[in-house]
C-alpha cells in the first residue's frame, strides 16, 4: 500500500513525514505521528441561524432535503420536511474523515468511504463512528431558527 491509499477499512493512510533537522553536531530525525482514522472533529454550528422557508421552495415537499450554507459552519446543513411544520435538521459532515454527505435512498451517504446515515442523522453503517449532528429548531411565521449545538 502506498502513501495516501485507502485500506480495507476505508481509512486513508496518510504519508509518513520525516523532517530532518540539522544542528551543528548532529542530525535529528523527527517523525510526525500518523493521524488516526475515524477521529475527525466535526465542525458544529457556533451561533443560532435563521432562514426564510419561502426562500427554499423545495422544502414545501415532504421528504425533500435542502442543503443550506451558513457562514457559521463549514458544510451546509441538511433540512428535510417530514410533515406539516415538522423538519429534521442535521449537519452534513461525516465524522470519519470530514467529507460532506449527500442524499441517498431514505437517508444520507458519504461519498468518500461509503458510510450511511438515516434521515435523522443517526449512523446506519460505518466506517464513520457517529451520526450526523442533529439540530433543534423552531418555525415562527415562516422563519426557521436553528439553534447552535
Ligand atoms: S469520510 Fe470516510 S466514510 Fe465519510
């Protein structure tokens, strides 16, 4: 397996980096630790955000997901109407290596190594080790407020 290949667990094997540091009398080799797989820190919404539901007509349909960008989080949030004014709001960043998920079947799928998630963000199949971040929200007069986690 060469540097940056994906192993049988779906984990990318990062390159081992060596830095040689010369001093006047010796050469010291430093080896950086290999980053673990499946330990990605997911970026979470740092502040409450709002959106006008009328700006996302796809959200009028039950089961359709809108992927909405906010400056407060690295990847879009996934918003899906489930019934009436009931929605599911999740992050889209996979905790395995940080890729963004997309809709697939009745939930989400990570394009990088194949992790799958239910529509509520819960983990269905790894190699991710946790579900997507789920956010609380409220809808008042057509405005959705999503609460920071
Ligand atoms: S980043 Fe590896 S499964 Fe999502």
